């Protein structure tokens, strides 16, 4: 195994754990680390998601699009929700009112060579 392959495996695992953690409290909200995300952090999440998508493309990994799309929806909309929170009961109803995904689907299992 090459050094780059080891780096790719570690980066993929770290990135997928990071994204999964950010959305695991849905429908209550989006996390940034152990705390609820702020609007600026939502922009960081979108940028990080873009990086993960590029990594998966470079690695030839398919089947992540539903996971990525749902994460992106929440990262983009949570910032809006935060800026207008007083107009909504909670993030769950905000999501429902906009026909957003209540949950994010699990990403596909990584290929054996990434485990």
C-alpha cells in the first residue's frame, strides 16, 4: 500500500465521521464539533463537504450523492434558520415546512480497500 493510499483512507474516514457527526442530531439542528453550528460554521461545513465530494470523485467512490445532497441541504438551510429563528417554532418544523430531509441517509459502506 502506498503512502498516498494510507493518507486517502485516513482522510476519507475522518471526513465521513466529521460529516456524520454534524448531522447526527437532526432534526434538532446541525452540529459543529460538540455544539450547535453558527451561521459562519455552516459555510465551513459546506466548504468541507465540497472537499469530501472531490476526494470521493478522485477515489472513484460512487453512491454518496444522497448523503451529500442531504448534508448540503441542512448546512445551507441551517444558517438561514439561525438568522430568522424567532420566526420558527424549531428547526424540525422549519425543515418540514420547506420539504427538506428530516434525516440524512447513511453513506454507503466504504470499499474494502478503504477499511
